[in-house]
């Protein structure tokens, strides 16, 4: 075969390129050079990942390749890892390989390992470790994973302590913390409102969390009034 697996996947991604979308999306992810963005819409990329995941040889060859050249290749990598990996230890190991290369919020937030719901103890242990990482998007992934998988039946008040103890100057970490608190106010009001009352978040993150919560249609007007009263000047 004259064309290798990586070249074939790159060619197939390019066949899905949407130039206006590429230009628009590039503005949303300023940490990625525009030349590294092909312009594949997320639903189309997910359909391609579903098809590719059925080909063991191609998938394994692609997943062995890090770093990648293009933004979409990292998105595809994350999709394949979460689709194909059925054992929690291996999943965490594969995420440990991938996360240090993630360089933007969109790829980070797209990785959604449903296996975390089945193995919350192992997932929590990995999240604690990722929260301590010095890498912006590994930390953001940990926060977003807590948001996505640990605000319902697997919620523990200790998770809020982890979030409050997370001190970072990185914009994309700070906005993830605000997002987490705003969703926690929807799903775990009694615990989350205590975070705002105690003032453990810095002013910007505190107020951004309130802003996001007040914009939610899942919070009552009465609670929104209380949140507004907790804004810090």
C-alpha cells in the first residue's frame, strides 16, 4: 500500500472540510494555529469516528501516533479512545498519553469517557491526579469530567473542596471552574451555594459562576435573586 494509515485518515478528513466553518471555528480556538485546522464539523467527525472504530487495524495504528499534526486528528483520537476502550485502567492510561498534547478547550471538552460513570472510584483517582497537573488542558479536562460525570449520583461534597482548592491563573481553567459551579448550583444547590457564601473562589470566577447560573432556565427566579445578591464588587 503506497498510502499509509495516517495519510489516508488525513485525506479523508480533508474530504470533509468546510472552509467557512474552518474560518469561523479558528476564531473560537485561538490557541491553535489556523493552519492546523482542517474545518470538519463535529457531527461529521463523530460519524467518521464511529465508522473508523470498526476497523481495528486502522484505529490502532492511528491511536499509536502521537503527536498529531491537525486539530481534528486530536478530536478523532479522543473519540476513538472513548469509543473503543472498554477497560477503565487502559482508558485512563490512554488519556494519560493523549492529554499532554491537548492544546485547546474544544478538544478537551469533546473527550467524554462514558466509562467514568461505570467506574467512578477509578475515575475519581485519575481526576485528583489530573487536577494537580501543570498542564492547562489536563486540569480543565479534570474539572469538566467532574461536571459531566460527578454531579448526579456520584456527587460528593468533597468534589467542591477540590474545585475550591484549585488555584490557577489560566483562563480556560478558571472558566471551567465557573462552569462547574454554575451546573452544581442546578444539580446540587444546597452544597454549591455554600461555595458562594463562603467566598472561597476569587472574585472573577465567583461572579462568572453566578452569571452563568442566572442565565440558566433550570434555576428558579427566587434562587436567581439570591445569587445576584451574592455578587462581589
